[in-house]
C-alpha cells in the first residue's frame, strides 16, 4: 500500500477523533497555495499534464508487469 494512502487514512482517523485538522481543508489550502497567481487555463493545463503523466506511469507499470509475467511463463 502506498505511504500517501496510509497517511491520508490516518489523517482522516485523527480528524474523526478530534485530534487532527480536517484533511480535506488541508488539501484544498495546499492546492490553492500551489496555484497562486495562475489563471484558470494554466491550472487546467497543469492538472491535465499531471493526469497524462500518471497515465504514462500506469502504462509503464503495466508493460513491466506483463514483461515480468511473460518472462516467467517462458521458463
């Protein structure tokens, strides 16, 4: 499991029990600070770039997994 997933879960649990800040508000404020001074189309372009980078990562991971499985099947 990804460390960020575990951190997100723990932040939610802490907020639920009243010992942490709201993780949704925290995320919103971080994104707002990152996009300070950018116009709407620039934010959209930045987000689209990130989406396509993740798509490429997923494809690369899938290709690596396929190659690994194909190599094991040929043994």
